[in-house]
C-alpha cells in the first residue's frame, strides 16, 4: 500500500461531500447551487448535463457544443501530485512536472470488493445526509 494512514484519512475527509456542501447551503439559497456528479451526470449524460448547466447559468441552452463527448485532460499524475504535495509541500509549483517522472498508476483497476465495502460503510451515513440535502440519490455511490 502506497498511502500512509494520514494521507488516506485526508482523501476520506475530502469525500465527505455533505459536510462540505452543507456550509454553502447554509449561506446561499438552493436555487443558486448546482451540484453535478462525475458518474451520473458528466459521464452518463454529458449532453443533458451541458443543457442543465446552461439553463442554470442563464446561457442559451440551444447552443451546439463541439466535441462534447471527447475525453480531455486525463490526469494520470493526480495521485502522484497529491502525494508529492503532502510529503514535499515546497515542490508544489513543479509537482505536475515531477509527477510525470513517477511511475504511472493504473486508474482503471477496480478496487478490491473488501475496499469498496469498507468505503461504502465509511461514507454511508454521510451519503444519506447528502442525498437528502440534494433531494436525489446517486446510484453509483451505493
């Protein structure tokens, strides 16, 4: 395992979206907040999501976006950058270049079922609160 407990906890804390979003919902009317998920909105329904974003922003939603299904900005160095930032914070300005020199991780590998079950347990209560806050369930998170 390449993550320390401290860094693992940091990633887990970042995944507690209810706690993070609740602060915004306490400050702004819900009509001013649009929450999208990568799995359910952006990946599964990119054109519908673009229309939803345009409508939310008051932009003409009939605009025809070019290459809306094209994958761009696949960041193979994200985890490497996070690890560098944590252990060597003074390298942050050059982390994207440093991360390219580190071994690549296979991001397409699915975690072991035991890991998935553990994460589902960790996030279960938080996600239920999030689903209530958003007034929608996110099937891929269950």
